[in-house]
C-alpha cells in the first residue's frame, strides 16, 4: 500500500513577497498577481454533500469561489451571490461549478438591500426546491488611518454588508431549512486580534461570532447547526482592494507558517461543517489562520 508523500505546509504555496498592487473595491481575481488558488486543479470531491442545496454569498471569488467549487464537487447544487461589478469572476466560478456536473445559479445584486437578501433566498428555493446550506461569506473592508478618518457612509457600508446582510439572509432562510441543514458564517481572526487599520471591519467580525453562537443556541433544538470559519491572512481580491499596497510584501509573513493562505486551504473546513461528519458541531469557530491563535 502506497501513501501520499507528506507536504510541508510552510512551502505548499508561494512564500514570495506579494508585489505592491491596488484595486478599486471589490477587486477582481484576474487582476491579482499572483493568481489565487481556489482548488480548481486540486480539490477532489467524495459525494459528502450529495443533493444538498447551497447559497453562498461572495461566491464569485476568493474563499467563496473555493467553497463553491468544493461544494459542487461534493455533489451540491450551488447558488452564488455577488455584486454586478463582479460578473466576470462569477462567470468563471460558474464554469467550474458546471465542470463539476452541477447547474449554477448566479444571483447578482447588492447585499445592503434587505429586499435583495430576501430575494436571494427566494430565488434559491425556487430554483433548487429548498435550501440546506447557507454560507454567509461576503464582506467589505477598507484600510483606515484612524477612527477619525472613517466616513459615515463607508462605516455604514461595512456594517450593512458584514452584519445586516447575514441577519437578513438567515431570517429569510431559516423558515425554509429542515433539520440537518447548516449555516456557516465567515468571521475573521480580526474579530479576535484586531488591526488598528481595520477597526470597523474587526468590530463587525467580532459581532458575527456572537451572532453565530447565539443563532446556534436558538436553532439547535430544530436540528439546524450554525458554525463559523475564522480565516487568517488569505490571498483574495479583498486584500489588494483594501487600500494598503505597502502592506502586501509582508502579507501573511507574521503567521507561524510564515506565509499567507490560499482560498483552497479553507474549502475543507466549509465542507466539513456542512456535512454530516460535523453532526455534533454547532456554535464552533474553526480557525484557518496559519497558526495564529484566536
């Protein structure tokens, strides 16, 4: 019996400094250098989510794309929500979902709209006949020079996308979810170890942890599990569009593994939390941080 060779996690992905670069939010994948790895050529499915029906916000790129690809290869039907300006990324993700043998549902729009959040759930339910997996992944962040430099409109946008939208989406989806369903939020190491430049983003991610734990308590008796994944420094379009090009050469190098993570390295956590393998896991926060503690 042969075994797979061990992989050194410190060198599994690039350890070279990321070049200085900057994009207008929300950022696009094809403008990033180097290109992120979403598991396009590496993730292997095993039917762990066969027949499940998933809605993934921010599913066009970054962590959301990696999750969408993994879910499709595990047998799930996948709907992805994204901004209209991210259509190119969404179509690329859709092509990988199609290659996995699933028919993707593309849902462009602005999560700051409560009505749009309701419609996302309605469209997913109509297309798939129900909803079993809700991945609340979309987020917005910007580099802040200080608390006195946060425009009110920008602050409102961060709170609306990172906090209001998850509440609106869960409120609409929960009545349609049966026992065995799963809700997964994407929080962040910033919710536990905040950077001064991301004060408003970090605040919302800490609040999302509390939301996850409280919702897990509420929905546990109904057989609906609620968990979170807390990424560390992950190479997604969010990073070059944050507005800190001078930070990029050192991005991720302060982790024990000495490098930034790739979206593909989080997919397994989302698959596990969505699957029956995690049937006794609820209210948990799974860190994928390169060794940095929460």
